[in-house]
C-alpha cells in the first residue's frame, strides 16, 4: 500500500475480469510499459492470484499502488507511474 492520492485522475484502464494467471500480470506489465511518469493505471481483476502477482511486480518497480478490495471478488489496483 502507498500514500497514493485516490482522488487523482485515472488516465488508463485495464479490465482483466474473467482472465486468470498469467494474463492479469502480463497485461499489467504490457500496459505499464506504454505509460509515462504521472499516468495512473486502474486494473480491475477477479483472479485472486492477481493480488499476489501484481503486488510483487509493483514492489520491484518505483511505482505507487493502492489495492481496493470491495469484497465482491473483484480487485482494483490503482497504480501511479513514477
């Protein structure tokens, strides 16, 4: 978790609902490669493995991330590119 301002404008969206490992991670990596500093990517996933995989990816990068788990089985990752 980070101090990411949740009111910051989300500039890019990635919906990987219905896809399972490794698709959410691979698509998140691909999306991040095309973004520039200051962009904010929202990833929506329903694969529980994505919680672990995307978190591990972001820990190795300079980006900031917040995870919103609304208890419906869907996860929102808000990633600010640094």
